[in-house]
């Protein structure tokens, strides 16, 4: 079931793109919230893959 870890990493990459877009649009609060979700998805994906 390695595909779930890869999917989480892909989701994290997508969310990081959203963070950049929101930051450039001067929506700092939305960027920070999305960044927290991106970090969670990235950490979850890495932990899933090393387990």
C-alpha cells in the first residue's frame, strides 16, 4: 500500500503550489493554513513510506 504515501506526497506538492499562489495574492492567513496542511501531508507521506 505504498501508493498512499506517494499520494500524500503528491497532495503536499499540490498544496505547496496553493501556498505560493495565495501568498502572491496577499492572502497570508490562507497561505499559512494551507502550508500547515501541506506540511502535515508531507510528513504523513514520508512516515508512511518509511514504515
